[in-house]
C-alpha cells in the first residue's frame, strides 16, 4: 500500500465516522439512514451520468452489494435504536477487518504479509475495546447482537465490492452506480411498511442528511478505489480506524462517557496502523 493510498483511506475513515454521527440526530435511526442513503444517491447520480455504467461483468457483484447493503442498513439502524454510538460503532466495525482478512485469504486467495496481519489483529483488538463503557454502564444485549450482525454484513459487502470494483474496469463508475442503486431499496421499504407519511419528519433534517450523504459517498468511494490498488484486507482494516473519530464525536458532541480503557484501545489502534504501514 502506497503512502498516498494509506492516507486516503484514513481520510475515508474520518468521513465514515462523520456520516454515522448524522444517524444520531433527533430522528429515528431508520429514517435517518433512509435520508442519508437517498441523498447520497442524489449526489452520485450526476457522476453516474458522466462516467456511465460499469462493465457488464461487474453487474452481478453490484446487485449482490445492493442486497447486502440493505441488510446492513436495517441491522445498523436497529443497533443504533437499541444502544449508543459509542458502544455500537466499535463492535460493528471492530470485527469486520478480522473477518475480511480471513475471507480475502480463503475466498479470493489474496495473501497478507505476516507483519500486516499482526497489525490487523492489534487494530481489531483496539477497536473492540472501544466498546467498553466502564463499570456500572448499561450493556444492551440486543444492541450488541445487532452490532455483531452488522460486523458480519460489513465483511460481506467489502469482499463483494472489492471484487466488483476490480471486475468493473473503473472503480469510479462502479462507485457511482452503487450509490445510485443503494438509494432505491430503503425508501421503497419505508413506503411499503409505513406509507408516505413516514417521510414527513425527514424534511427538518435535509441539510444534515445532505452532509451525511456526501460524507457517506466520499468515504466508501475512496475505499472502493483503494481496494483496486491495494489488498482488500488492508483497506478494510485501515478504514475501521474510523472508530477513533467516532469515539471523539461520541464524547464531545453526543456527550457519551469516556472510560480509561478507551485510552488503551486508542493506543492499540495507533500501534495497529503503524504495524500495517510498516508491514
């Protein structure tokens, strides 16, 4: 992984934490998710018209990704409905790089240098520790269960999009098509389950939703491009450093508690980042 790709993925991590914070606005998480993904698709549409669709070889992967992303949105929305960002986000993101490393090794035969693998393990451990909330803190079993499910789903769409972007011949065309396609299922699902009235509360949050949609698009667009020029497992691991940024947001903006173990977790994450870069 070159230095340019390395720092681009770290930027994507910061943007990813930002759009997840938008989901904690005073709007039901599922509605916020629908708003963000819908506006991300609106932003992506001009790029799709400019770049054109990806190669036909990438379409099965694209359709598979849209399906997996729908499951991701539903699981993450439910996790945020049950528990706070400071607990859900690290669990959801912490297991993903470890699962993705194993999947990329056995499914697509993409090797990882031993030192980089150690770095992924250290980083994943640090990310998981970020979910610790201290003695006496509420542990929401249902929220954690949905966060763990989200982690498995993240691994699934990461592998699918890594392969799809490589098959497309143009990761930018693939990304634009993915965001436009991803904007369709959630509104249709919401319309089916709740009717048109469910969209009315979103009107007060159009600007935060637009900001979240822009950050979501930029964050994953960078990651998809990076997976075409670097190993998927390394990109997936570095992308999850978004937990550091999410923790700062949770503490300073969402007023969630900071416990000493998170300082240790932060040091482990930094150590993992350094090890991955050296490896």
